[in-house]
C-alpha cells in the first residue's frame, strides 16, 4: 500500500512541475508575434533584435531561426525551423 501512495505523490509532483515549467506565457509571450511583425513591417529587424528574440522564449528561438534563414528559400528555412524545434 505504501509504494502505491509514494508513487502517486511522486506522479503528482511531476505533473505540478511540468505544469509550472511549461506554462503558456513562458513558452509563448503574449505579444511576441505582434512585436516581431511590427519590427519586420517597420524595417527595424536587425541582428540585435534577432538575438533578443532568440533569447526571449522557445517560440522566439523558432521565429529567429525562420528569420535568419528566410533568404535561403522555403525548404532550407523549413528544415532549419524543424531542427530548432
């Protein structure tokens, strides 16, 4: 009986930890897409912005990879994004 209780507590702890680590605002910040679109639209996207984007969140890392490889064609860009994700 005690092993089942111990395993249940351990499973609950893992679930809570994963919920905390993978919360939506940490993976995908609220205004990230709008901010990046504004930078691209206004011509303010430079190396510094791409580095900032890459370091901001997991989704930012994927977007930065796409922006870095945008000049190389769709297939190369897609492959780079898949490798990053």
